[in-house]
C-alpha cells in the first residue's frame, strides 16, 4: 500500500488533530498564503488591472487585507500610539485603492509584515481574551480569528477569480 502524503502547504490538514488555536491559526495562515500566491508572479500592470465592473484588483485586495490585519489585531488588541481603528465604509473602500507607486513586491511585503505583526500580537493573548470594539461592544480573540478566516477566505476567492481572468491560473497553490 502506498504511503499517504499531505501537501505541506495545507496547514489546516496538518492541524487536523490540533487544539482549537492551532486549527484557527492554521486556517487563517492558509488563506493568507493563498492570497499571496494569487498576487505573486504577476506584473504590476496585471495586479492592478481592473477585470470586473468594480474597482477591485488583485493588488487592491491585498492592500485591503493589509488594512484588515492592522485593524483587527494591533488596533484592537494592543494599539500603539499610531494605531487608529478604522470604522467607516469609506475607509474600507479606500483600502482597496492602488496607486502608481504600488508594486506586487511592495504590496505583498506590506501584507506579510501586517500578518507577522498580527501573529505576534495575537500570540500574547488567550482565545478568551475580550476587548472593546467600537461597533460590536466586545469581541474575543477567538471571534477575531474566526472573522479574519472568513474575511481572508472570502477575498482569497475573489483573488482566485481575478487570477483566472488574468492568466488562467486556478487553485490554491
């Protein structure tokens, strides 16, 4: 009988018998990596090209997710003097905006830094840690992680469609 192997990029599969935190973090990291894989390998022009009626682009999705990471982890759990939680619809829409200075490498690096900071901040608290939220009252780290899985997975799906429209590439890897 052939030995079963598991693709090492599938963190959630590897964490299938882990504790709750390991499962939540592995699903979030998996979707973060899918988003980055959808962006990488594209030219700056392709990453910022509009392919759907909205202003959504691959680079814009990653810029938006960078704001989402900063908003939910550092700004809520351990805000520094420069961390301001963004609550308006205008802020959310503006986070998708790409400029002439935005490059695939720069956008990807900013997202990776935001994710690393999120991991470091989240790692300081247990899942039951609760913080005030300006719109929801209170939220736990468990809820934040679950929400970020949902948000990142949703945009990974958008990125998958945009990448397929760009060069035909599909799939999580």
